[in-house]
């Protein structure tokens, strides 16, 4: 209730910035053929290997929107105010992502459509849950998750070496960035009200962070392939997702925290050091391998 005015302000800001777009404008429908006359075969895709894997993870993650809506509505939605209006707007915008990704992959035959549909069925039946369904934990998680998704989608487009795919991923990443900014700024306001509770929630989420696609079959193997390709790895997670948002919130500069929050902040510092060490080890192992990686300067 205390954050409702800020939610209204940030929702209005979002509505003034967000651009209307249409999935059909991004799909090369001229490439489409009837599957009953020409079934999908493995030699048809232009995308191969890790590019296919990254698109599959991206789409199946976006497919689980009903679960995300349920969770976010539970964390933020009530009555008829700014919170519930944001949840509705966010859900509507997120819904376009699965539409445009599935249309692209199906029309271009870049992934087996039967595999995609079976994956969608599995994801939706499994659903997605979160261990801390309250406002502070929810804001912390979605701020990190939206930025992580933005980067993963953007890098997937770049790695694909397909201008159509890249344009789609730029569009989706723009949405994800605006969503991240809303959640990031909401938690910044919450820190002013309950700094110790906010810090504890932030640390809980950093230490337990998992991408929402973690339930996809063989996710660990697929995530490892994506990491080796430089699309989303530990270094990106630490340096490009966690650190920018933690700095924005001023987590390490806050004063007057209670003892539990101070202990949490110490655990956070130690965790970030461990991530840095693990990222260095991963980079050293890759340095001697022949795995093609995304050029970060592109």
C-alpha cells in the first residue's frame, strides 16, 4: 500500500515510453509451407546446434507466462489500483514474445515444431513456482530475471547470424529492459521504506537465483552449451546482471541496517567473490577449447 503511488508513477512512465508493436510484422511468412504436404526434417533448419538450443530455451521460458502471471499477481496485484494494472500490462506485453518466437521458428522451420509443442505442453503442465511469494522478494527476483532474459535474448539473436532472428530478439529485449527498469525502480523505492528487509530479500534472491526455464528437460546440459557459446554464462550473470542492479540499489553503501541484513550483505559479498572465481575457472577451461563463442564486440 505504501508503494502504490510509486507503482502508479512508474506505470505511467512505462506507458509513455513503451512502443506498440505487432508480431506479424517480424515474420517472413513468404517462407512458410504446409507441414501436411512437406513434413519437417532435420536438414531444413538454417539455425543449428547452440542457436537452436538457445531459441528453444527462450521460447519455452516465455511459454510459461500463465505461471508467471499467477505468481506476480499474488505478489503485487490487489483491488483495482496501479499494482494490478501493471500486472495486466506486463502480462499482455510478455504474451507477444512467445507468439513471435513460435511463429518465427515454425515458419522458417528452424526447430522441429513437434518438439516445440511437446515442450510447451510439458512446461505448462509443470508450471513454475517461486519460494518467496512476497513483494520484496518478488521485486528483487524479477529485476534480476528480466535483465538476465534481456541479455540472453539479445545474445541469442546475435549468435544466430540471422538478421530476421536478430531483429526479433532486439524487439523482445527492448520489452524486457523496460520491465526490468520498472521492477528495479520499484525496489529502489522499497529500500527507502524497509532497507533491512529489502536487503535480506535481495540477498535471498541472488543466492537462490535460477532462470525460470530451469524446468525444461535437459536444461543443465542445454544451459552449459549456451554458456560455452557466450550467450549467457557466469561472467555475464555476475558482471552484467547482478552487479549493475546491486550498484543501482546501493546495497553495499546502505547504513543503519539491522544485524540480519548486515549478515546477509556479508553473505552476498562472499557469494559474488565465489561467482567471480568460478567464472575465471570457466573462462580458463574454454580458452583451450575450440568451442565457437559469441564475439562480445559485435
